[in-house]
């Protein structure tokens, strides 16, 4: 049952991540309140999984990954190349997705970050004129809403984790035992 509660906490994080991405896109700000709630959801989900498995390895790996990401990206915030909310968000995501999702998250983030940078630097690639004007405005200000690709990569990773947990549960007969 702890797996179900852990997946529920991850599912609750999806709309919060969407909210963070949207507000970062529209205002270039990420609320500390949203980040704290995301941290609580992630830590709670990891704690439930660790209690179920009896191993604390995933929590340790996730905390270490979050710390390394924070320390690696903090200088970029000091140089004003990245926002403080983006640095905090990317440090929290490993606690949300767990150590097993770090590879998928990293690959998705890399692809989405490149796509975001290309769109901001080349807004003429976009079809709609109002959206194109907004992206040109972002380019003139020299900002890239990096919270958007972080949020989308985290949402996709969580969705894959929930999907694979459901597939594993149905193939092993666990769902039939719960009914």
C-alpha cells in the first residue's frame, strides 16, 4: 500500500509542476511556497518508498544528486545566468523523482533545454505571432524561463514512473490482490 501512496504524492506533484512551469513562463518567477510544497511531496514519496523497500539508498542518492545540482548551479545564479528559483527547482526534482528516474529526467531535460534555447534565440520558428512577440521580448531581456523545461521533464519522468509502476503491478497480479 505504501507504493500506492507514494505514487499518489507523485501524481499530486504533476499539477504543481505545471503551475510552476506556467508561472515561470509568464512571470519569470518561481514561488518559494510552490518549491517547498514540491519538496514535501517529493520527500514524502521517497520516505514511503524507503519504508516499503527497507532501503534508504534512494533517499541518499536523491539528496546527494540535489545537493550536487544546487552546488553546481549556484555559481550560475551568482553570475545572473540563471534564476534562483530555477536553481532551487532543479535541486528539488531529484527528491521528487528518486534516484531511479535521474537518467530519464536528465535526458529529457537536456533535449527540452536545447529546444527552449533554440526557440528563445530564434522566435521566428514559432507559428503564432503573439507567442512569437512574447518570446522576442524574453530574448531582448536576456532571460530564458528554464523552469519550463525542468517542469516538463519532471512531469514526463513522473508520468513514466507511474505508468511503469502500473504495468508492473498489473503484470505481477498485485492489482488483482488489492481488489
